C-alpha cells in the first residue's frame, strides 16, 4: 500500500523541515520540493490503492508499486543522512553527543561549513533530485497509460428475533455444559463457517453466571496454527494452577491428555466442520451433538445492524428504513462479521446519500453466480472498511499483522509501538499515548478491532482482531511491503524487508541469519517452553542478535521468548531506535553504548531474573526522549532532564541520598506511573521530596521494608487513581498517628479531600489498624480494595456505617482475621467479594444480605465457610442466596 509509505515519508520530511536553517543549508529547497511532490501524489494514491486491490487495472497496480518503491527510497535517503550526521558528530564530540536530545539536534549543532557535513548535504541533495526525477517519470507514465484519477466520495473523507436466535444457541450450550446427569468428561462443540459468531457465543457462555457458578476452574485457550498438543496442555495447566492458588504435583505437568475423573468436566471446542470430524473420531462417545450456527435471517441481520449503528433503542429514520432492510441482507448474506464491519462504516455517515454511495459500491461488486460469492462479499466489505479509514489509522490497523493470530493484544504495548513507528500525530493538550488510545477506540468503534477489556476509567486494556480481519491485514501488509510476517521455522526474509514479524507457535528452532539492511522494525513473539511449568529448549539460537547488526535504521525491536543474556555493544550504533522491548529469559547486562540511543522512547526489559538489578550507565538517564522505562535498574542519585518521562517501573533507588532529602527524580514532573522497590526507612525524606513534585502521577506502587503513610496526605498526588503498597507502614494508625479523636477526624477529612480520585488500593504487609481502615472508608471514589496477608493488624475488622460507599470489588486475604463486621449502609455498591484463605473467619457479615448489587462471591481455600453457605442447612446461606454467582475453589 503506497499510501502508508508516503504518509511515513511526509512525517519524516515535516520533521526535517522543522529543524534549524543550518541543517537545511543547500538542501532545504530540495526537501521542500520533495514534500510538495509527495503531497500531490498523496491525493491520487488513495483511489489508486483501492483500484489496485480490486485488480481491475494492471496499469494501476504497477503505478502504485513504483510509487511505493520511490517513497521507500526517499525514506532511506533521509534516514541515511540522519544516521551519518549523528555518527560523525558523535565521533567528533563524544561527550556532547550523549547530552544532545536527538539526531536532529546533533546535526543542527554542527558548524554549517564543516567539510564532512557539506559532503553529506551534497549527497542528500543529489539523492533527492534523483528521487524527484523518478517521481516525474512515474507521473508521466500515469498520463501515458491513461490512469485516471477518480476522487474519493465525500463520505470517505470523514474520519429481537436476533436475540431469540442467539438465546436458543446460548441455552443449548449451557444445558450441555451443566447437565449433572453426565458425570464423565464430555466434549461440547460449536461449529460453523468462519465469521459466523462461534467465538462470540463461546465467550458469552464462558463468562455467564451459570457457567461461572457451576465450574470451579475455567480456562480459555486459543490454538494457534502449527501448535503442538504439549503447548496447549501447558497453557491449560498454567491457567488452572493459577486458579487453584497452589502448586499441583509436578507429575501432572506431563499428563498426555485432559483427564476424565468423573467430576463433570467439560471441553468446549470451537471449530469448523473439518476440525469437528477429526475431534469426533478421537473423542468417541464423549462427544455431544454439535451446536451448529447458521447465517442470520433478513430480520436478524437488520436487528444486529441496527443495534451496532444506532444503539439499543435507536433505529434508522422511518422513511429510509424499508429501503435498507433488504439491502443490508443482500450485501452481507447474513454473515455476522460482515454485518458489524459494514455497520462500523455506516455509523459515522448520514443516510440516505452517504449510505447509498457505500451500498452501491458493494452491490455492483457482487457476483451472485460465482461459486465463491457466498463469502466473496465479506472481503469486499473489509476492503471498503479499510479504504474508509483515515491515513494514520490505516498504518495502525495494518500493524496488527505483526501480532499473533487470535491472541489478545496489550493495548499499552501496541500504542507505544505506534508512537515509536511515527503513526501517532501530536495533538495539543494530550500526550501521544492519549492520542494513540483515541486511535484504538476509533478502530474499535469502526468494528475493525474487538474490545476485550477496559478499566473503570475507559482506558482500553486488551483487544483482539478477528481472524478474518487479521488475515486481511496480513495480506494487505504483505502486498504493500508494510510488514513481512513469518510463522515457520525458516525465516527467509528478503534483504529489502522494512518490518519483520515472526510468530513461532512451537518450540522448534527459528533461524534468522541473513542481513537486513533496510529493516526498520522487528517484532518477534516466540514460544518460551519454560512458561507454564513445562520443559522445553531454546526457540531461537541467535543469542547475540547478530542478524540485526546490519540494520542501522532500526526504530523498533520488540522480541518475546528469546534466550538472551546480554545485548551486543553494537546496539549503540542503532541511533534511530525508539522502542527496545525484550522479554527474554535472564538478561544479565546492558552495554554502556545503550546511552548512545539518543532517540529512545521506550525501554521495556522483562524476564525471569526476579530480584536481579541490571547495571546501566549514568549517561542513560540523560536521554531526554525517554518516555517509558520498565526495567530492573538502580536509580542514580539524580535523574537528568527527563521532561518526557511518563512511566518508571521496576526500579530501585539504592544510590539515593538519605541525608540531604533532595528530590532524586529531578525534573521528571510528567511522570504518570511510578513503581519503586527496595524502600527503607532512611529513604523516606528523599521519597517524600520526589512525590511532592509529581502532580500528574496516576499510578504508584511502593515496595520495601518501610513505607511512609504520607502517601495518603501529600497534596501533589491529587490525581492519583491507583495505589499499591507492599511493606510495613511507618504510621499504622494513619497519618495522624495515635493523636486524639479531634485530630483523627481532621486527618480523615484531609485524606478525603487530598485523594478524591483514588479508585484502586492494594495493600500487603502494611499492618494498618482500624483507624486507618476507617480513613480508607471515607475515600469518595474508592472502587477496588485489596487487603492481603498482614495488611491489617488485628483479629476483628469493621466497616463503619456508610463507609466505602463507592466500593465495587473487595478482596480480603487475611489469615488471622476472625471476625468481620459490616455496618448498615457500608459498601452498598459492592458487586464482587473475594475471600482468600481467611481460615479463622467464623461467619459472613449479616449485612451482605442487604447488598442488592452483589453479583459474585468467590471463596478460595475456605472449607468451613463453604459449608456455612450451602443451600440446605448452611447457617450463612441466607446472606448470599441472592447472589447469582458463588464460586468455591479449594
């Protein structure tokens, strides 16, 4: 797709044009003329890309490919100029280079008549003129071969009975799952063609109150292509053991199949008819009658469409309703995925003119007599939905081609990658990450991406792309040379590849050896055989990232599952790197040259070396472009000028000055998320000084031997929403200590005022007292509270009248707790209660019976309490009989 290539180059040209005049000396006019030529082409290429995808004109396809290749050549020329300029400057003044914020500043700081720089500028000027000449030739060919430009339609520039059918399938599936008459293990299958809604139905039933109530342990596993049975069993084992909260015998890891212990276990299989035949042969009599999903009727089709476009109660204007009733069904053929994607296109457009324009394109493209017409139009709908995306969202959507099929994608990681790639445009008043979240929400609104989970603030946590849309993204990305994707054992990527994605779903070794000089991004998601308690060897033998040594233009390195102990020193020469993410075994050290990565935005280092602190040169903390650092580093006494830093996780402060009490976080006043470990009492002054300057902090985690209770009263933390504390509090009775009742009331009032936005609070080993709990009960926005082992110092816990009025989720894991009293009106909004290992608790609070919002009660390792809530004869049954879901896990 040439459109994304031109968009990338235009962003880079805009950045270059914005630099000081010294950088543009002798090449400024050439760069601006290149920009003008590319902007002109940009207006033509969108329509040409659409025609190329329909394959109705081979001349158009050639013209698009040639235009894309020239755009790539322009990107290479600009990146090569920046790389050479920064390298020459670093060689001339190595110390100063570490202090410069970016390649741009490095180039701009050079004397304008430096001989080396003049040669570089002449070289860039010559390459740009050749590129412009080539673009002129391509434009001439467009006229010679009569490749006309058809402007995009105006709409393309704008950024019941169905319920009854779904209910019948839902009920049938639930009946087969919770049928107590079948005590042995049984397989229940959902079958149907692709995009028919099998996974949607499966997830709905999996998360239903009836199923959650019936089964103590539930796991959801996606079977990726070319996976091995051992990998699937390991994933199931990992999920099951995490719910048991204990480690089963090691011998169970090697079980070759899912056991049948006569306890009513069920296996739900979501597959097509071909997969069903294989499973039926293997399963034998344990296979239930399959639940087969069919396409929707015209009535159901319109009902699904209506809800997607207008919401639960809305509908199309009456005068237009009848004309679209049959059209929607004729275009989508009742296929659910096609319905929702088409709805995603039309929901932002006005009927009838814009709707008719969309439908006319799809109606004229249909071929009813074709043998492939049954599914053919779904591809055209996806193409139209993709064409309708704004320029920047096309690149964002195609990036899903680098992710594993059917797997959930972490939204935070995805947005950071988008920012590093340059897809996200700055917007006044918002961070780049906030803008990226907006992009993701728009893709969700357009039904190109499915929402999996979001937090109570509306921030998207995880998403997934339907496998048909994922296949479309991979095909389009491959055709456009946007991303080269591989999932086999031999990765034979061409030397011209610009983005490489490797998703290896087995433990077989992946070989990456050839040089990739044009590479900008590498995203690898490889199987780590040790995850889930299983065995397994290395999945890749490149222990030194040698295959990247020739990739001097790299911007993104994101590798999961690699066995890697150290980074090569050559990493420091890859000065374009914005994102460096490694989840790779036991990384032991970083080279000093990492401080040369003057454009680095995100450094994400995760592995199995828990508690191990990595050494990093002090110069690293002077990289001014840093935005997110998640790594087991020891902080220096003072950080550099890190105004862009937003995330700092996994760090310890072993070198903090414990005497002066200065602010060790320096000018990092834009921090949104901070996690510190290794805290001691002597760090209190420095920590308090640091927190007093962090007005924008939203998330805070503190871990250590001694934690200051002033985290509840420091005025600067008014925006704090999430707080995790692991360690003893210096004042367990609250910020006011053991003062009289008047001071206690004053402290409660202060905390209520100072922490108005605190929504999530988790505490371990804090040993707080009842007064502290009373203070927490006054927090106006507290929705989630977790009090785990040794968080509370006492055997009797009380929630006072009217306290915790916003609390929705409560988890208590207090082994010493004997009595828990909840007064009238306390936690009136509670929806989920989890009790974990409270073995001494005598009874449940009577007030639970009067909480109508309570939807789920989960009991972990509490056999006595399980007996007390039994339906017949349980002394506490009346307190929870109104609760739809009660789970007991031993």
